[in-house]
C-alpha cells in the first residue's frame, strides 16, 4: 500500500495498528506516524508484556478466541468494552463489523520501531477499557510524540471524536509537508 502512494505518507494506527505502523514506518516514503489509542512497542517488547504492566483493563475479560485463535470481543459486551460512549445501535453495528486479531500477536516481540526515527503524534483515550489510559500516556511520552491529545473517549475514539482525530492527522501531515 505504501508503494502505491504518490509522495510522502503518514501512517495512522489504532489499537494493534500502532504495532503495525511502528514496523511499517521504516519505509522510505513514511514521513510520520499517528497513534490513536494504540500500542507503540519498543524493540523486544510484546503486546502481552505491555498489558502485563498493570491490571488488565475491564474490556480484556470480554475477548474470546475462536477455534483458529482469533480474538473477538463478545458481541453482547462490545458496547461496554470498546465503545461505551457510542450510541448503542452504532456499537452493535461496529461489533458485527469487527475484525479480529490473532492471539499470537500478543506474544510476538517487536523489532526496532520507526517512532525512534520518525516524528510521531499520539491520541490518548482517557476512558479506554481496552488499553489502559495510563499505559497509553506512558507510550506517548516514550515515543517523544510531537503532540499528545487526550480525549474523554472510549477505545472507539475514531468514531466518537472524528473531528479531533482528523485535526491531529492533518497537523501531522502539515508538519511533514
């Protein structure tokens, strides 16, 4: 996908997507990284290790594996676990459209992260039930984010605060243009 883009690219990662952009960000076209309530692992860290720093967030109890090891948020617990500040009907639609992650990603160790050499921005969801807000704040500070914004938001901040998220992304684009 990065190769198909013309010019510089800003990568945006939400949740597990933060680990993805931390690795993919080494591409020569990538000019910056934006983390949205996301993991930002350092070299040798695993997502499970990051979770292990403190008590599991309440939403973690509602993650269930399927027969192939993919993790799903229970449909009847999605609203309270992932998107408690979203309208219940919208949360139902989001739960039905969720894309699972494989449980093995929580044990995989990260390589050298791009955030060490690329400018980064971070949005912390202060009411997150999936990644503890204090863990998000620690990662935001560690990556030396150019800007950290806090939103009174669930893990679904992209859906509940689209204007603020869009403004952060636009700020990143303008900073590297």
